[in-house]
C-alpha cells in the first residue's frame, strides 16, 4: 500500500471530520430546490484517482453520508438518506434523489489527495406550494364599508418562506409574507365595473402558484349587492397556473 493510500485512510477514518470540521473558508455554494426533486452537488473534479479519498458529510455534526475509498463508493450511513444517494466514482459528485425538507442544511465535500480541499453546499429545500385560494369576503374582513365594491380574500395554508401577492395585470397591489399564524390572508377591494385582470400569486425562491380572478366572482358580488345571491359568499376560484423557476424566484414585472 502506497504512502498516499495510508494518508487517505488516516484522513477518512481517523481525522475527518474532526480535523477540518471548522473550515469556514471553504467555498460555499447555495442550492435551492423544491421537495421531491433530484439534485446533484457537483464536485467539479475531472477525475478521481485511485489513491484519492472523497468524503461527504451533512449538517452541523458533520455526519458521514457518503465516501469513496480505493475507488469504492459507500452511501449507507444515515437513515434519512436511505435509497436516496448516488455517488459518482469518476467525479465524486453526490446526487440526492427525491429530496425532502429534512435534507436542508450544509453538505461538505472533502477531497483527500496529496492535500485536503473542501467544498460546501448550503441546500434549502422548499415545500411544494399549494394554489392560493380566492374567496369573496365580507366588507368587515377587508376593513371597508364601501358597498359598491367586491371584497375578496386570498388565503394560503401556512408554508415556510412563502409570499402571497395581489396583482392587477402585472402590477403588484399588495403583498404579505410568511408569518407565525396558521394561514396567510390578503384582502382586496375591487369595484364592480372594473374590467382589469386580477390574480393572487403565492411564491417562494424556486416556484410560484397563481389563482386567477374569475368573472363568476363579480357575478356573485352583483347578485349579493342586489340581494339576489342564492349561495354562500365563499366562492372558490378554479383557474390557476404553476411556474417552476429552476432555483430562482420569479417576479412579474410592473
């Protein structure tokens, strides 16, 4: 066994992660994804040599999750990653399949050759966004006493790091961000004769969901104004669209 192999063995099994766990100067790459997706943390290595060692750790405790030693990959270390990890023996890159929110955190790659180099990936996994719900509200809910307007309410069940916004066309009217309450609510008053296009958009840094205001809402408002509304004031919108943003937030231009 060569000296380099002995060195690699020592680093992998005895020294790491303790010797280098405090390396705050390593490159840090930010990765943002939606739960259920597959991502690859790229080592940017052109080829792993036979005497090289590759070690992947996760979280503040630097838990071992994958490694390559003597060109053999090992990925069966932590239960939360069971059947999810794939290690490329040629490059040392790590692929995570069907990623979940519990996999958010810092991943550290340590490459042991003649010396030790470190790369870090700060991975944030976002929950799948539901479509926001538009209902007709009462004037008391929108804090308005104007009877010639249609009071609307956009709501969304609580999802971490999410924003909901009302749009008139491409212009943002109002916005509210994630809070400590169980749900988010954003009111809007629209005049009966208004013919603009309105929508409510739920967004996070990687995707968005849009509920489009339907003309049916105005019909119910008018019927209610004429005291002819035969149904509950809560009328759900059925028109919606989804946008996935490849890791970047999408903002409609004004």
